[in-house]
C-alpha cells in the first residue's frame, strides 16, 4: 500500500520512507505516506505557486520554495476541506499528527542537503485540548473479569463465542491490566516470548526496539491456563508461533482486540464511553503511579521515551497526595482536633 502511494509523490518521499524503514513499523510508514500525499495534493491544487504540476513532478527545488506560512495555510485548510465531493475536517489532534509528519519529512530533507532551510521547524504545534484520563476503578476491573468468566450480561450469540474465547479474552485483559502493554505489542507476542521462570515476556516496542516486561503471579496463572488450551489449537500456516489466535486460527488483529475490550468494558462500566485497550493501559499506569509515586518508573514500564509524556498524563493524580499532605501539617500541636479539621 505504501509503495502505491509513493508512486504518485515526489521521488524524495521514497528516500524519506526508506530512511525510516529500520526504526518504524509498516503502519507508521503508511501513515506518513498518506499525510505526505494530502500535503502535496494541497500544494498542487490549492497553492498558485505549485499549480500546474502533479505531486510526483515536484523536485527538491520546488520543496525548497515551501515556506512556514505555506504550512500554516495548510493547517488552516485541514480544518475543513472537500475532496472528491466529500467534506473532511480535522481537530487540533489531527492537525498535530499531520504537522508531525511534515516536521519529520522536512527534517530529513534539511539534514540530507535537499533543502537549505527547514520551514516546518518554524511552525508551532497546534495546542491539544487536555482530556481527563479515563480509567477503570478497582470494582469495575473485577466486574469486567468476572463477566468474561461467567458470560453474564452477554447476548445469546455472544455467549456462544465466549465459550470458545473465554480463556483467551481473560488472558488478554489480564495482560493489559497487569503490565500496561500496548495493543500493537500484545498482538505481536509469540509463545516462545514468554518465560515463566522470570514471569516475563519479550515485546517489540515503538521504533522496533525490544523490551522485557514483567508480570505478577496473578497474570502468570491466567496465562498458564490459556496456554494449555492454546497448545491444543492448530494455527493456520504462518501463524503457528502467535500467542493469541482469532476464531479463524490466525494471529489476532488489533481491531479484534479493540472490539473485544469494548464489549466487556462497556458492560462493566456502562457510564464510561469509548473504552479501549489504551484505557486499560491507563488503568495500569494509574495504579502503578498510586502505588509507587515514581513517575520515572511508570515511564520506563510503559515504554515512554520522554518522561514528560508520562508526567502529562499521570502527574495530575498527585493532587490527591498533595491534599493528603496538607492535612498532615499542623501549625500548633495543641490545637483542638475539631479546629484542625476546619
């Protein structure tokens, strides 16, 4: 898919995608290609300076003519535009991702001498509206795991599937809640990646780096139960090593895991909308931060390359600890108990 997109883009785009091949996943490179396609489509259809050319006809000289003002105008265009009679819009989060792609692309061009200046570096990132962290409470976690085991609240059709997937689904949910693993990492786990003597498994993280994640005995027990059944399954050719299989006996997909999590989490916490594997990851991160108060440990376990990413999401929870600390300081030791509480 990525190659078919690159055929319609400037030749240097292929050089860029090729340069990041060893440090990114295929879906990441595909997303970069899509973002670049949209940008060059904008330049050649909406910008007078580049009109009259197809995107693949643009060369390094053309790219060097792009200014930071052009990119600001592109971000404004992304707010609402029409393509093939379909109306599209982007909030700041979508604009941030597309600008991030451009920044990486122009950084590559500048670093490798294709252009003499980097206009994208001068463009400020749109501000992202902070959203509250959605996570499951302890009773909601217990309720969700109980639902998987019992099948209660499931429809008759869902119960039929639950009979075949109960052990697998329980293992997946327990891994999310017990390790904070990403869904992309989870679906990539192989059977041989697990070592019960260490209670650990190997995962491939963002950028292709590998890391060892450790899990508690509670997770180990659930995984062992699932593995007894998994070893009796016959996977389709090419999927023999996969830890988690779909009902079609292929490596389970990210989308299938997302739908499964949503099904159980919605039943366990009906008032919390848009529950996803990432929200289970947030639940783990929250619990770990509450237990340790160590933001650097949370960042390391979650695989964040920048601790500021972790702090932005979890440090707000230290408000509870600050409130507690405020009640521990008394100005007069002989102050009456009632006055201390006022």
